[in-house]
C-alpha cells in the first residue's frame, strides 16, 4: 500500500513536514521494492536510510518540542527511541541471516512502518500543532531546526 501525504498531516508547515514527507517516500520505496521481491541488499539499504533519516528527523522534532515547551516531550522521545530500537533489531536480524524468510520480514516491516508512521504522525505529532502555531505568533521559530542534519 502506497502512503500519500495529506494536508491534515501538517505539523509546522516547514522542516518537520518536509521530514515527514521524506520519511513517507523512504517507506514507499521499501513498499515498492517489497512488492517486486525485495533482495537482502535492497532491504538493508532502505532500512539503513530510514533509520538514519528517522534519527535525524527525531532530533529536529525533539528540538522543536523543547522550543515550544511541548508537555509530552518525554513520552514522544520514548516513542522515537522505540522505533529506532525496532529498526536496529530488524537490521541486525537481516544481517545475521537468522530468523524468518526475507519476504516475511518485509511484510512485517512494512506493516510496522505503515502503522507507526500513520499512527505516530496522525496521533502523536499532530498534538504539537497547536504549540507550534502559538509560537509562530512570536516570529519564525524553526529556521535553525533545518540545520540539524546529523543524528547524535
């Protein structure tokens, strides 16, 4: 299933939304390869890209949350860490060659990514929107977030 960006998914009208679109593109790339018969190398390449970009995005998003005094920061940060841990486990399982067949891993990973992205963006991330909107009244708050480009 191809995931499509919708305006109702907007959080900040800027860098966070651009990140979400890019994450959606990576997940759709995984979906397309999986539908055509994902090879191990393709799967690992996409999962590494997803993990790296997700870590970068999470750092930016958490920076935004701190900036707007988001009250659910700790719980949100924990959700981010859990996804990165899940991606790490999937990557390690694939690299180790043990466990379920690649097509089964691809299906399970696809379901995880679709559920997580839609659930997380539409439920957790959108809760930030009111805080971001309130801060926009004080001037452009997010310019420096786009400078964060390395996970750390």
